[in-house]
C-alpha cells in the first residue's frame, strides 16, 4: 500500500499547508485519514476529490474535521453538475452524537460508526482501532493489507496500550506535537522522544512524525525521536509516497 502525507501540522496549518492528514491507497482504493484545516486544498494535488472512496476520522477536534464541510459541498456540487456519486462513507466513533450526525449530509456523505473493538473492512483494508489518551475521545488506527500494516497514533499522550497495538507495524505514523521542554506540560500529546520510544518498543520498521508544532525548529523533535529509535525516522513530507 501507499501512504501520502496530505498535511503535517497540529492545531492549525502553516501558510499553504494543512493539518495532519494522510491518504492511504491500495489497488486503486483511496482512503483519507482525518480532514482538518487545509486538507481539501492539499488533497487535490494527489487525488481527484470524486475518486475518494472512504474517510476515517480519529476524533472531532477542528484540526481533524474542519474541511469535512467543504468535502461535502464538493460532492453536492458534482451532484448538481449531473455527476452523482455514491454516498462517501466517513468512518468515526459516535460518542459525540452532534459531530457524528454532521458526517452525514444530503446523501452525499454518510457517517459510519466504529468502536474500538471493531475490525472494519474498508475497501482492501482491514482497519482496527485503539483508544488514545486525549482531552476528547480519540481512536488510533491500524490499516492492514496482506499482513502489512500502517499504524496512525492520531492525537495522544503516552499510552502503553499503543505499544501492543502498533506491534510489528511496517510504518508507524506518530504524532509528535511537543518539544522535549514541554513534555508533561501539555496533556494529550507526545514529544519526539516518546514517538521514538513507541517506535522502538512496538518494533516498527519505520517512523514518520506528524502533528508538528508550527513554532520552533521541528528538527529538534526528529532528533529527540532518533535519540531513542535507531530505525528509519523522518518528519512526514507532504506529497512524498511511502510504500509499505
Ligand atoms: Zn486533538
């Protein structure tokens, strides 16, 4: 499968950028993970919006859902132009009833509820979930095809359960929103050293860091991760194709 970072920022995007989001492809099936600020603009560089087959949302913070409304408008406008498409499924938890209800829109998109215990088949992907530690309910996710997997932590502070969840994954996409000096001072997020520790303990083949802060020198976050994890680690690069 192929993974393409669409956005890498946490909170809000840099000029012309997007918040943390990834396109995962296999056998012509295109699945978007999270759809925050700037994502819809960036996404069109890598896939036609009408060719999107599914969306999975980790949680309902604005930097993960802000562009859902625009995505829904894109489907509706195509419908008015005489190019109707099947309703786009948007998979997410339904513990927040109002936000979950907003995923369904005029038969253009439809919210599909998932639970932590579910094993969901989304196109060619078997997708599993793990609750993270974050101020709102949030699900990490693992996409598996033919025994190969990509694991995305979504937003979380350190969580021992993620070690087993990500065990042996081909590509670990970890949030790393904090500089080391902010470790323990900002609940719900990890620093680079923790992302590196997660990659090391889970035996991940490769580590990508995302949900980065706009301030400071992000290379310090990568260096902190590399101080713990000896494998291949890098800051996620928008548009780069990562083969798993
Ligand atoms: Zn969040």
